[in-house]
């Protein structure tokens, strides 16, 4: 199966696209649970760990709502806090280092489309890496 490789386009209809669709449905189901009302911190940790396929470290914090279209390619360091309204578009990987804070309504996107009209259904993946002790401030409105 063709995988997302940084800088390499994946054509519409490629087998990896079916996998991405399945992962998106899984992520939608889990984020709906996460965002469906108040969750105690332990439940947030459990749901986020299930979403990413990795246990979160002590010190992890998240204020829902949180949205993602994949989930399993999110990798968090220790003491990471994600504020409400964030959207991670992550068929490519997202790495967030120790002690980092992600501000309200931030969007982290790992995919792009071809620029020419005939290539708009092709996808190109990239990796988003946020280092240690980074504060990504609030996404401005508008």
C-alpha cells in the first residue's frame, strides 16, 4: 500500500486513501465522545490516549472541544496542554515537545493539495514538529 511520504503526491483513489477514510471515521466517533459534554480529566486522558493510540503522560491537559481527522499520528511529549477549539489535520504526523502549550483555536495541518486544477485531488503530506517549551498563542479570530 502506498503511504504518505513527505513531498510525494498521493493520487486520488490510492489504497492509502481508503485507510485515511477509515481512520477519519474512527476519529470522528472518538472526538464526538470527547466533545459531547463535560468529561472528568481521567476520561479526557483515556479518550485522547485511545484516539492517538498512545498513553498520554502525566501533566497532559486538554480543554475540549478538540477535532482531528486521523488521531493516530499525534505524538505528545510530557506536560503538553491543548486549549479548546484546536483542529489537528494529521494524516501526516504532528509532534509536540515537552512543556508546550497550544493556544485556543489553533489549526495544525499536515496535508496540502496540488495547486493545478487537475491535481487538486492529490494529497501531499508533511510533518509538523513543535519543539519543547513552545507556546503557540491563540489563533486570531476572523
